[in-house]
């Protein structure tokens, strides 16, 4: 009887986590949309910024974009750890194992992009690159992040829907 209660509460916990992960995907996609809009606005304002005080506004926007990207990456990191903890024990199928590897690779790339963003800001601060070059790099990072986030959500949803039978 006690084991049955424990199993039920474990299944309930896992079901709750699976639901949270699926809801997280919606939040991640919204955050990514906001970042893409910010990156596009930054790119557009950069092309118009010729007066030095306009550069300040561009720089301010670049820093804000960097903050939003870092926030997204922090959410993704937490999300991925929870996701991996939940679904990894249930994955037996080779195809699903390969898909989980894709998710793990995406997480690794998120960390690399975060380091590249920090390095870009530092290089700009040191005067090693111009602001317009930093902005171009940010836009490239955002495009890559967008691709990875969309891929993550698609693959993760497939895995969660396939493995959900184990914890619902």
C-alpha cells in the first residue's frame, strides 16, 4: 500500500514537471520573439546612428539585448536540466536517445553563444571592435539562438509526448 502511494505521488510529480516543461516552451518562444524584435530594431537603429549620442542609444539597446539573451539562456539552462532529469530515465528507444543528444548539444551551444556575447561586449569595451560590428555579431547570435530554440522545442515536444505515457 505504501509503495502504491509513493508511486502515485512520483507519477504526479513527473506529470506536473512534464506539464511545466511544455508550458516553458511557450514562454521560451515568446522570449525568443522579443529578442528577435530587439535585434532587428537594434540593427535598424545602428544603420541610422551617425551622431555620437545616437551611438549611446544603440549601445544601450545592445546591452539590453545582451541582458535579454542572458535571461533566456538562464531559463533554457534550468529548463534543460529539469527536462533531462525527467525524461532521460525513460528513454529506451535509440531514436529518442539521438534526439536527446540533439537537445544536449543545443545546451552546449547556448553556453558557447553566451561566452561569445560576453567576449563581443568586452572587445567593444576595449575598443577592439566597432559598435556596428558588435551589433552585427549580436544579430548573428540571435539568429542562431532562434534556430536552436525552435529546434529544441520541436524535438523536446516529440520526446515529451512519447515518454509522457510513463509518468501520466
